């Protein structure tokens, strides 16, 4: 919980994660932070939405109307995105891609609603990257078998293996860092505008919000999912 | 040789500024990508959607190196690992 000294010494610039209360977890001091609270709010919103969507789809009518239209539109466009990128393999990954798409999108947009975006915390994006990495690894083993996996590691020559391993391990790190840094840069920019220019910050920060929260957030969501799908279909190609 | 904390903080700020020079590369790269995408759309206006999504994906990946520079700058400014 080190608050930066240089910028926040004489102004109200504040974009750090704050601890709300700490508790003792088997001898470690563990903090419940604003990230946890914002994450919880995002998850609750999504759960309420999904609950209502489930109720609506249970009583679905032949000709969709009202809320059913919205739900079908979301599901169909996500399915179309997965299918157009992954081809015939895409069927099994609609769940995963759709889930992380909706979650990351809502997290990024939540900056617009006054929360500190949960994805601007590396503790949120790294698990997403690791989940993707695990999925890639499992599918590589499943489709290429262990022999194909080892052959892929020693691709041009056997002594190239360390570099291939580094390249594999870099995937989740670069995925998560890209998302984290993009959202963090938006958060920092908005904090700077509201902190340093608070005297003249009327109306025009809305345009910045549209760029940093909506546009950048949507693009990064799309990129995260596209890269996940690209890596996955790469892992599933058998030679 | 011992330096006092204020000196190290000042040097950290200079280092953060230098780290953000990394922003030049992605700027140039994204500009090139956008230019080529514009000419591709000019040649084949029907493929505008595909070209745009490919361009955005490439640009977002190209942006990564600049963001690493940003992260280094942010860590130098706010976490201040050298001044501890």
C-alpha cells in the first residue's frame, strides 16, 4: 500500500489500490482491497443479468421479443466470433471465450461507472492469462500427444528448446500484461485529468471516458479473446 | 557510495521519463498499420470490416512494447523500488 510520493504529494491524484481492512490469514497479513470490492460488484451485476437471462430463456418464445432479443443477440454474436476464428474446433470453446469476453468487457467498462476497473489490477489479469495458458497446454497435449508436444519444443534443433520454452511461458505473461497495462493507463489518465485539472474538468472528460473506458476497453477485450482463440487453434493443429 | 533518498527519487523520475521513450515505437508502428489498412480499404472497400478488425488486432499487439515501457515508468514513479 505504498502511495506514490511524487505525484500525489501536493495534489489529489489518486489511482492506487487501497486496502479496506486487513485480516490474519495463517500468519500472513492479507488485505481486502478496492479491487476485491469492484470485482464483487461486477460479478454481482453479471450474476443478476445471467439469472434474469436464464429465466427469460426458460420461457423463450418462437418469435423473440423484448429481453430475449438482447440475450439471443449477445449469445449469437459471441458464437459467431468464436466460430469464424476457430472454425470447426470452435464449438467446444464457446463457453470459455464467451465467459471471459463478457467478464473482461464488464470489468473494463466499470471504470465508466465510477469503479476502479478490476482489470487494472495485475491480480485479476494474471489468473485470466494462466487459465488461457492451462487451456492451451492441455489442448496441446490432447491433440498433439506428448510426442508431438516434445517435437514442437525441439522445433528446428534440439538445443533450441530453452528458447521455445521461454516463448511458451511468455504467452500468459504478455496476454495479462497487455490487458493490465492498457486498462491501467486509462485509469491513470482519468485520475490525472480529474486530479490535476479538477478546476476545468467539466463535460470534456466524457470524451476521454469514451476513448479510455469504452473504446480501449472493448478493443482490449476483443484482442484478449482473439489471441486466446489464435493460440488455442494453433495448439490444436495436428501435423 | 551512499546517495540520499531524494537524489534517488529524482533519478527515478528521470528514468521514468526515459522509459516512456518506448512510446515512439508503437506510435510509428500503429501509424504504418493504419496507413496500410487505409490503402487496403481503398483498393477493396468491400472488405472494410475484416481489414479493420485485423488492423485493430495487429495494432493492439504492437502496442505491447510501449505498454511495457509505461509499466517500467509507473513502477519507477510510484513503487520506487530503488529508493527503499
